[in-house]
């Protein structure tokens, strides 16, 4: 039994360590810098977690259909340094306008670059395409 454990333990550790790495990706893997998009919608859920924070918003499309979009941005520690506060800056039920870049696969998924909050403030939620970096506060 000890021999089986010695073989199985490293395999399980490698499998567990690979899960977070698979979730992290560069901008270009999932998003298209040639497909900018502006969306206005109501926040339905916020996932404040690493490696990317996600905000979900209900957007009414041109046919009147409500589509729930998943918007991806910086990790929580970067958002806090750039002016976001968890459960304060935006909350479920808030209406926000976002600018970002569509997913390559055409699904309702986008890189969330900048938010215009209901009070008119603008804050970055993610870096510009292709750089992995971005200014702390929108002008």
C-alpha cells in the first residue's frame, strides 16, 4: 500500500496544480482585439477571484432577447489597487456600461476593459489587448 501511495501522490499533486494554470490565459487566446464591444446591462453576479475576476450582466439585444454576458478582467488584488472595492463599487442589480473585446468563439463572453458606473465614474477592469498591462485609472 505504501508503494501505491508513493506512485499515486505525485500524480495527484500534479493534477491538482494544473487546474489553476489551465484557467489562466493570455488575452489573444480567448479574445479578439479587432472585435471591440460596448454593452450596457444589469449586474447579475460577480466572481471576485483569481486568476480573473468575472462580472455577469444581463444585456437586452437588438431583438429584445436578454442575454447574460460573462466579462473577464484583472484579478482582485489589481482591481483593489485601481479603485475597485468588493461589493461596493458595483453590486448585483446595478446598471453598468462596459467596453471590451469579444470572445473569439462569438459566445456572450468578453474581455472587460473599462466600466462606466452609474455615477459616471470610469474605471479599468482589465488591461488593453495584447499587453497584459494597463493604466490604473481611466481618464
